[in-house]
C-alpha cells in the first residue's frame, strides 16, 4: 500500500506587483480590520490570473491558485509548464522558503531542495564547510555527514576546490556540489528545480541517474525541468501548471503530450492569430502564417515516407530589418531538435534585408524522415548579434507514414532507430 508523503489542499500564493513587500500599509490595516471583525481577507477575492503575456486590471496576481494534489512515497513527480506558470513558487512553498497565502500542505519526511544555484550555501565558507552546514540544516549528525562525504566529493567532481570558499566557484561547480549534497545526505524527499541546466551534459546524466536511484530506494523526487525528454524518462507521474493553476495531473506521457499540444491553435489555413503566444518577440516583425505542402503546393500535415516537402511562411515586417536570418528546425514529438536549417550558399549562411510589409518565404526539405511524429519551430534573428526578433516553438505538427512516396519502397522495419535516414555510399570488397 502506497504511503502519502505530500498532501496539498486548495493552495494559493498571491503577490502584489511592482512591490518588494506583499502589501502596502493601507492594505495591511484593511486586512487587520477585517480580521478583527472576523471577516475573510478582502484581498483574497481579488487578483488576476498569472498570465504574464496580458495586462491585468489588478495590482495583485495569483502566482498559484486552487492547487490540490498528493504525492506518494517513491513517486518521481515531473512538474511542467511555461515560464511564469508557478512551478518554482510551488517548490519554494514545499521547501518552506515562502509561505502560501491560502490553503495548506502537509509533508512527511526530511526535505532537501535544490531551487537555484548555491541554495543554502554560505559564500565565504569552503565547499567542505558548506557540506557540513547543509547536512546540519537537514538534521544530519557529523558522523552521518562524514560517512557520506567521500561519495559526495566523488560525485561532485570538485575535489581540487573543496577547501576553497564557494564564492570563487563557477555556477557549474556550485550546482555540482549543491546537488551532490542534496542527493547523498539521504533526504526522504528531494526537490530539484531547473538548475541542472547549468551543468554540462555529463553531469546532467549523472544527476538524472542519481535521482532515479533515489526513487528506487523508496524516496520521493519532485522534478521541474523544460527538458521534456528527461521528464518522460525519469518521472512516474506528472502535473501541468498553467498561469498558476493545476491544469492536469496524470501519467508522464499524458502530461507531456498535453503540454506540447497546448496553446498551439493555428487557424485551419495555417494563419497565426495576432494574439498568439510567442516565446520571444521584439515586435519588429511577426510570423503570420505557416503551412507545409508537397512539391505541388498542396497543404498537408501527413507525408509519405521519403516524400520531400515545402515549409511556407508569411512574415509581417513593421520596419525595415537588415542582416537577418530565418531558421526552420524540426523536432521530435517531445520537442527534441533533430534538424536545424538556415539559408546558406557555398557553406556560408546568407543574411537578408526585409523591407516593411509582407514577405513570403519558402524552404524545400528533401530529407528522408523516418515514420514518426514531428514538430516545426520557426525563428527570425539578427545575424550579427544573434538577437531573436520572433520565435515560435513547436508551432506546426506533421506526421510521416510508413507508406512510401516512391512505389514499392515502403519503410520495411517495425521499430524506428532514429529519425532521418541519410543518403550514404557503401563499398564492399573481399579481403
């Protein structure tokens, strides 16, 4: 029988925009007066939804609202959502670094948190001293910390600098040691935010492996990451936060698919609405349409194996843009990029000037994509400094079937062992 270790009921966190503190003196007096009269806090009835893309009508915003779920012992819970969805706020509440405005939560067990680079480290203390300090904060005895110290040091890979003040560490070294401490001092619950993106790939792989072994030992992990492939591989269940609200809870597969498919509502002809959410935009130009077609300009979302296709874009330019490049990238259904294309000539990138007005761009892809589901991302950037003018991630979805574009050349295998089959030359000789 599973044991519930985290229980969250009607949790909410409200902030006042533009202020260091949560309220003004007049608001505090009003809250106090309502409390004296035995009435509900008046400010709990106001406040906008936490949508950072829209201008609100209130100076109060709900970073989290009406959050309720539970986590069992041994679960690895993946928490996904866009920037500003409330993921970090939720972890800070569970780590007891901030308090909820309403609702309650119950935690059974010792919690170790890695929320940002160097959380819990004193910059003037050495790495060794910070290991013992963090262990003490977690309730460990010196003997317990010494027992795990060599393993922590080996995992972190910062042995040469362990007696150096951590203020001299790079951000990667900070994260290495902080994660090693959090994971090896035997917490019942391990909370990890997006900080693993600071480390190199080798260390990220070590961390994911360690979190997996932590969960297999019966401990619980809460994991926030934009690396959806890691979430899908590591987590046993997931939740999807959007604008401070819990949109869905379920299997990791369902949560990842819900997150990837949300907010990508193009019109039937590929037109991109003016109020469409954009990850990055300077306002100088906007992509207004995207369609994929065959070589005869028929719009398709499903292609045959080995079939070339066109990506057609309409770009609206509000003022002349010089020295710009457009990129088109194709990713897996989980958003992992596999193809990145920019216009080039003689192996050199080509930048262009776009005058004010509408521009039609067409790129032909003649790659042998293996049968699978894919997503297209488009971006417009200044070539010289790399500044992004407009960026739409995973904006268009298409599928490649096993039936071939060419007669009698269907894809013959059941399993897919990659995403693209390149043209290769093979030579054989007897030796």
